[in-house]
């Protein structure tokens, strides 16, 4: 009976890893001149469009392993528009954060020109 329990635990772990790998592979983030577009899902596709002018804060979280492997989570605060958005497992997150901030500033400058 112990062997059946161990096999069941292994099955649960494999399914859990498989689910999160598929979830990660089917989520895309696109940075345009005016928006961040987040697309999720396989059978039901969900798309979120976050206007850069709505973003209030961008921050970066990385673990020690993430720093070594150069990946992390970008957090975007929209100040109540959508709330806090987590973009996990982003490669080169420091560079991506800089790109978001650059386009935000560029967008602000374009909208404040007379």
C-alpha cells in the first residue's frame, strides 16, 4: 500500500509541474508603444490590454536563483485600473523593466506636448 501512495504522490507532482509548465508556455507578454498586452490560455483565450499611461509603478522581484539564471517577476501597479499585475518567469527582467519604464516616459512626454 505504501508503494501505491508514493506512486500517487509522484503522479500529483508530475501533473502539478505539467500544469504550470503549460500555463507558463501559453502566457505571452507584448510591449507596444501604448500598451502591455497579456494573453493567456489554451482553450479559452484571455487578453488584457494595460495602457502605459495607467501604470503607476513597475518593480522587479528576483530570487538568488533568478539572479543567477537571469529571470524574475515584474510587478506592475495600475493604481486601481486593474490592480497589481504579476508577470512571472520573465527572462532578463531588469532589461524588460527598463524597456517598460522607457516607453512609459516616452508616452507621458507625447501626451503632455502642446
